[in-house]
């Protein structure tokens, strides 16, 4: 793409709290004219059971409904895009992609930061996998996904990093750790089949001052213990950024079913001015100098030891926090950076 001042038809969630919207806003900051179409709004309101069924069936059952809504929208729109950007893509099956290519004569790309060829989400991505051949470029964050989609018919791939948002996750001097009540914090969802709850229970039993924020934890068999540290459901927007930046230590836990080596929090926590303490992986060690810009662990005992040290050595914690923020800002992994990279190769 020759210039960044392009007209983009963008398919993704349009809520101000969604990362899809944050990416669309980053494209706007780059000078692009972005029209957002939310696939779920096109599908319309549905009973909770049907929403569950849609997810479990890979959205194959809503394709006719979605295509008709899109055709109706297409009749009324005057948008003439230079590019179609699909964020996520689980809703859009082959018939929808073929219609888009016929209706708008321009490249179509997919940005996907989940693991569409992995096992964690069951059949969620069936429609996406049926549609790989209709994308001109697939932007993915995992090496495994990149190789697997090529074997399934994708034309071209680009591997990109997880990203933070330059505006939402900007570190403000007013966001400092609460030294009156320092806590080790985890912000995230309980994932069935992942040992997140047992890991946190072990930290709690070791005597660490913990804070837990997120959804679904009531389903854990350890809820009677975890509810004592649970600070409420997941946070969004500035409240989320402040929670990441103000904790004495912000834990990063991976989804092994999702084949994670990093997550969004791997870059969001340092970007918010937080102290990132996460599972030791090759990609975490590639991003940050261990012990200088972030802290890593490979076992529960090592995590407890690291957190105790960070809670007692305030100067060390302050240094790591500042170094991590400086490092992530120089990595080129903000939303604007990643969008610029993608627009440069499509």
C-alpha cells in the first residue's frame, strides 16, 4: 500500500473498550479513513442459547443471516474502500468473503491475535478456517498458526507482535504503585483446563498479598479461598490501565492451550508503567532483559521468591518498572506501529 491515507472498511467490534476498536482508532491516528462494521450488530440480537450455539458451531449457522444483513448494508453504503480489514474473523464465512471481494475490488486482510488453529476454543474458528483462501494477507502472532494456515490454503501470512495502545496504555506520572498496600495482582479470566486458580491458590497459601480481578472465577473449585482476594469483574479502558500500572507486581499468566509465549499483558503492563512478572518463555526473554526490565519465573516457588523480593526491595522494583516502560516504548509494538507494519506490506 503506497500511502497510509487510505479508506478502510473495518470489520470488528466497535465498543470503545474492545481491542478491535483500539486498532481501528490507531489506523485513524495514522491518517486512514476508517468505517467500522460490527459483525455482531449485523447478526442482531439473539437469545443467549443461540449465541452459545453460534460460538460452538463456528458461526456456520448464522452465515445466511449475516450475508443478507451485509447485502442490505451494502445497498445503502457509499463507502469505496481501498482495503478491507477483518479483525478476528470468526464470524465471516466463505459466502461473506466472496461477496465482499465481488462488491469491493480491493485487498482483504485478516488480523487475528488468538490461535485459530489451536485446540483451546473448540469449533469457534470453523468459518474462519473455511475462508482462508479469500484473504490476501493473514496477520498472526504465533509461528505455529502461521505455518498451519499456510498448509490449510492461506495465500500469504505476516507474523506480528502482540500490541499495546499508545493512547489507552500511556503511562501517566500520577499512576504509581500503592505503597500503603502493595499487592501482587492478576487481571484475567478463569480458563477451563488451565491451572490459573491452583497457581493463585499456591501464592495465597505462601502468604503473598494478592489481588484478583476478572470474570469466571466463581466456577473454580477454589472459589471459597479466592473470593477473599477477588476485587470484581474484568476492567476496561482507563480503569484497566490504572490497575495494571498501580499494582506493586502485575502477574502475567499464559494460556498453554492457546500456545502462548506472550500475551497482550506482556506489553500492556510495562506500557502502563507496571512491573511485569511472568512465566519465563523464549519470547519474554527476547522482549525484556530479565531482572532489569521484567521478572520471570518457571515454577510456583520461583514466582513466590521473586514477588517477595520485589515487595521488599522498593528501589529495585522502581528501576525495573522504569526500565520496562522505556524498553516497551522502543520495541515498536504499539497499535500504531503494528498497523503501520501491516499497511506497509499489503
